[in-house]
């Protein structure tokens, strides 16, 4: 039999169900490998001892009817986990121990999964390179100089380096799909309202969604099936009959109409990305789908709109970090002085920048010019998609305008960093589901991804399209284990 | 429109984030380049467009006002930055 760590999530599940592998064997294999991979800086908090104990508990009383029986899994450090430190990679939360569990992680444990640890990310999920974390950069297993993408960078790095069989991230403007694209993995952002936001450290509440990050499309379907649920504790959770995504997964996409938006052919896009996109169209045609040219005229306004809406919501959400009830505190001369010093020392530069942008666009005299304007443009962007989805079943785009960049390459220029999310942000603004799948390598040998965008709550459809394409693409990346310590 | 240093300091006050002069100057540069880029939204005519604040445009659900969690006062107070078994402690507010 092949190595445990080389098995996909679905394969590991069947091996455990068939009693060929125990939960202890699986958990030990991932704990061992994670311990040898500290150079990647993927973990914020390790829960290895508890995980091994829980694996033994599972093996002594196994329930093979669960969907993730005794499966170890590491999660982004943005999900609150009861009694396990949760920091959002921020100094201001660096000693915070939640008294409750996020609904999404609870759904994983209810299906038999076991927490391996908490994975590094950009501070409060604000970043596209994992360089804003208080706990330092995450390194990509693809190459030691490369960022893994962000904000779910620790998740992407741990997944690609096989420190966990699958993982979960959150996506506000591309934070699942962009790091998945950079690391040759599969990342899915579900429709807004599919996965509960309860217990996830909030960034921008009208955009945040949790989603699966996996080695292939089948695993993505399985993990989404477990994560997604209607939840009374999230007022924007949507009550609909959730399909059995993994059971209903099919490669029959004959006759599906796939849109190619001309506005995504952005200035300066590399030939490699052009070719990747062309290849994607060819694969879809080979599967019997029909390619249709479409227009999403307001695409270029999506990023500036996002950089008003997201910081505005963030500045409100992050107002709660005042050093009073939990988290880090700096002593001050009086209450206001304490707030100001605590927040100045507790937040990193990117978080401060976004709080300041958000405060400004919501402040008296600027609200109409910026925030209200952005909400109106958001409507136009959403309408672009609704009009298009009258004509097509899904949309195919590149996931990112380039492959992974080097650590430090964009950290001094916020706007150039923001431009990285040009293909992913519109999807969040419209609340739609999107999946990034690995689709090829660039000249340097770094992974590139393609994104499939679907109608609201049509995850099954984009999973099926991704599943068909995955077969044709047959993506291979030869992972050299340069980061491992003996 | 540009954001001057005085405005940066005003926003930092509103944000309850203290800034030294060096950081304020750096932010002045950053914010100006970000807002210059954001200004392109003004190319769009949006007079008669309804603003979109949430993608899920349904009515908020009502539920009974019931206590479901257990009494976890001690656990919650354990996260308090200033150690005290009974209260959250803050600097003196009332003279």
C-alpha cells in the first residue's frame, strides 16, 4: 500500500472504513510529518497530543458510519475552537482561548474528524501572501522563496506539503482560491449563506465564507458536504436542502454552457495564463460543453468597490478589540488612552491601514461619496452576473493574474498586492460559489489555477465541471521535500 | 481629492489607534495612493441604483429569547487581560 500521507481524503476515509488503516496510524503519520516541517511555519498552534488521544479513543470505539471517521485535519486559525487557542494570527488575540466552537469545525468533529492544529494565515485574513501574520511568513512548499498566497496561506502550505489530508479556509476576496491556485491544490468558496459564519473571527461579514481546501475535486465535494449546514446562530445562513455533493458528483457536463468573460482578459496578462485559459476551454469542449463569449462590463470596478466595502465592515467588526474583556492590553493613562495604545500595539500595519480606510469611508461627510457609492456599484456587479447566468451555466476564468510571487516582492505596494485578487473578488461581491483547480505550470514550474464560477447554490454544477476538467488536465507537480527536518 | 496629515490623525483618533508621526506620514502616502485608485468609481453614473448591503436579501428570522448556554462566567473571565475573578478591570472612568 502507498504511504498514508499520499492518500487523498476520500481514499483515507475508505481505508479507515475498511479497517486497513487505523485513526491512530493516520494521525501519527500526519503528526510526524508536521513535526518535521516546522520550516514552513504553517502551524500557529499544534494540538498533536490531544489529536493522538482522540485517535485512540476513536479506534477503541470506532463509528464507521461517519463521513470523516477518525480523520485528522488541521484548520485555519480563524475558526474558534473550544479550549484551543485561536489568534487570527494577530498579536491582539495571541492569548485568546475560545469558550465555544465554530459551527463549521463542530460539523467536522460531528462527522468523526480530529483537530491536528491551527494553521497560520494573514492577520485577520487581511492579505494575499500570508506576510501580514504576527507569527511570520508562511513558506510555500513549492519553493523556499515563494509566498503560499493568502490569506489561507498556512492552510495551502500545509495541504500542499501533505501535513494534513485536507483543510478548511475562509474566503472574503479570494483567500481560499488564490492560495489554492499558488500551491497546486483545489479551493472552493461556497455561495454566501452556505456555510455558517458562527465562530469564525469576522473580517467583512457580507463577504466572508468558509470553504474546503483539498487535493482533488472529489475531496472538495466531500468536505463541503460536511461543512455546509443551516445554522440559527448565523442570521445570514440560508435554509435550503443541501445536496449530497460527493455522492452526486458526476463527469457528465454535456451541453453545459460555459461563459468566457472578455473583461477578464486584463492588460498585461501573461501568455502563459492566456494559454492556460485556452486549454481550459478546449478541455470543456472535449467534455461536450459549449463555450460562449460573455461580457461582465463592471469587472474593473470590483476591486475598488471591494476596498471600500471590506475595510468598512472590518473597521466595525474590529472595533471589539479594545483590550477590555479578552486579548492583548497595553496600559494607558485613562480608558481612551488604553484603547488607543492597545490597538496601536496589537494590530499590524495592514490591519491598521484597512481599519483607517474603513473608518474614513464611513465617516461623516464621506459616507455617500465612498460607502454608498460602493454599495451601488456592488449592485451593478451583481446584476452583471445575474444577467449572464440567464445565458450560461457557469463561467471559466483564470484564478489569478500570475503564479505565486516572491516573499517581499509586493509587500511595500498595497495596490499591487490588492490587484492579485482581480479575478476572485467579483465572486465574493456577488455572493457566488467559485472553485479554483490546478491547471498547469508556468515557465518557472510554479502552479497555475483555473476558476469556475457558478450560480448561487449551484455548487454541484461547478464541482461536476471541475471534476470533468480535472480528469483532462491530469495535473502533476513533483514535490521536492526540501523543507523537511530529520 | 487628497488626504492630508491632519485628516490621517483625525481618522486615527476615530479608529482609536494611536500613531506616531512617522507612521502617520507613511499612512498618508498609502491612503492617498489607495484612494487615488478607488476614485475610478466616479466614472460610473449610479444616481438611480439601489445600494446593495447584503447578498442574502431575506427578512431576518425571529427566535425565542432563550438562554441555551451554560453558566461559563469563570471561563470567560479567564480571557480577561487584567486578572480578576469577578469583574473585567479597566482604568478609572468616573472621577
